[in-house]
C-alpha cells in the first residue's frame, strides 16, 4: 500500500522541470508532424473511377481525417493535452522560482542585508 506524500517529501528540481518542458515540446512537434501527414493521407487516393475505387478512396480519406476515431481526430485532442501539460509545468516552475526569490528576499531583509 502506498502512503500519501507529506510536504517534506515533495521538492521541485528546476533541471527536471526544464527537461520535462523540453520533452513535452518535442512531443508536440512530433504530433504536429503527424497531423501534417494525416492531412496528406486524407486526400483521396487515385484508386480508379469506378464505384469500388471511389468508395475505398473515400474510406481511406475518412480514416485519416478529423472524425472522432480518425487519425487527425485523435491527434488533435492529444496535442491539446500535451499543451496543457506543458503550460502547467511552465506555470509550476515560474511559481517555484517566484516563491524561491521571495523567500530569499524576505530572509535577506530579515537579516538586514541588501536584496
């Protein structure tokens, strides 16, 4: 059984935060590349001017398009989640740095040294 974390058990590592930001940004770029390729795939393939060829071309284009279970339809929400995670890490790191700066300033002021 796991135990809940206590405040003393949690710390913020700025280098780990930067690494996480970099990883999330790289993943978003990869998803952007996949979305561009999905756009290319959603073009109708030249499978002939007959009912079967046209039906298959439409089916393949739909699978790459924006529909719910289509490739681009799945990748777009994934990219949004990655962006939200990236923004949350950036905000957490900014808050940490601001809090740390404020704490140092307060301690220096209390000790009577210059900030």
